[in-house]
C-alpha cells in the first residue's frame, strides 16, 4: 500500500473541489431570499427604501463570503494538488 500515484491524487483533488463548490448553493439561496424580502419590505413601506437597500446589500455581501471561501478552496485543490 505505498504512496498514491499522481492520477489518483489529481482525481481526488478535483473531486474535493467539486464537493467544496456545493457550498455555493447556500449563498445563492440566501441572496435570493434576501432580495425577495427586501422587495416585500419596500412594497409595504416605500419611504424606507434606502435603509432596506443598505441592509440588504450588507447581508448579501456577508453571505457571499462563504461562497468565495469555497471557490478559493476549490481553486487551491485544483491547482496546488500535493
């Protein structure tokens, strides 16, 4: 059971990158829900549009960081495989 060959390592790295990108589903769903709720809130109270938009953009930016982290991990796995 010696060391793994380069093809096995490359295959596992690509498989791991694909699994890491599953984390991209969460931010996509969360941003859609945030935009939906912001539209509902503006429909109910058009005077508060500026505050609602600012809070929505801040929430979307914070939720997007998890997707960016997953992308970075996937790229590292693909291009820096041991």
